[in-house]
């Protein structure tokens, strides 16, 4: 799926830039707290935070471009709030049903529509895996479903106010993705050698 790959590649750039900043801030925080550090927990937390930065980069962080104009030789830095294809859908399953309708413009599972459908699910599934792994108190279907719903509502609401497309079906698909991620976590927990390997905090 080239579209999903494109999103992941775009996310990596922001994650790489955020990594040293996060490490410095986290080290300062841990030194001030002066408590024992679980290295595995810190690695997992770092991965989750960087993933969050990646998701934000593709959903609510404005697009930008910078460089030197070849004609004038002047440096430029432009910020784009809108992606140019702004739309709003408040009807549940309208977009999803459109994705699932096979027609002459779609090329099976390689179509942009199906890539969007799977992308909305796949890109948010790590939330359902990492949250209960890092925070034991949130290890329940209800908590994860509410977190998934809340996070995606925040993203879609923010997109509405910054002039980007909003779709209730994105909330549905993203929440499903989070729940699927939680399902993967439950399977992992069943087959894990020991639940005590991870300090949930």
C-alpha cells in the first residue's frame, strides 16, 4: 500500500527530529524525580511518544515548506493550514460505504479508497497496544475504547477548526483501529512468558 507507506515515511521525519528533544526533556525529568528507572518502560514510552508525534504530524500539525527561491535567491518558510481538499461529513458510514463500493475507478485492494480505509485503522492501532502496556490501570476494553474515541474526536475537532477535512467515519475507523490494537495486546499478554517483564507503571 503505497499511500500507507507514504504516511509512515512522512511520520518518520518528525519522529527523528523529536527524538533528541524528547530524550533531553525526559532525562531532565527523571533526574529531578530521583526515582528508580525501568529502562524497558522508558524505551516503550519513548516509542509511544514518538509515534504520537508522528500521528500529530499527519493530522493536526500544519504542513510547511522551506527553502531558497531559485528565482529570487531568498529564503522562504510557508505554512499551509488547509490541504486543498477540505470537506466535512457528519453522516456515519457514508464515507466507509463509498470506500467499499467497487467500481471502474477502483483497482481492487490497491485503490486509494481501500488504502485510506486500512490506513485509518492501521495507523491508530498502536494506541490500543501501547497504552495498556505502559499503564496497567488502563488495561480494559472500556478504557481503551474511550481513549481511542476521545483521541480521534480531538483530532477531527482540531482539523475542523484549522480548515482541514473532518469526517465522522474517520472517528469510527480510528477507534476500530485502537480496539484492534488492544486485541493484539491481549493476544500478546496471553502468550507472554511473564506479565512481570513489563512495568506498567
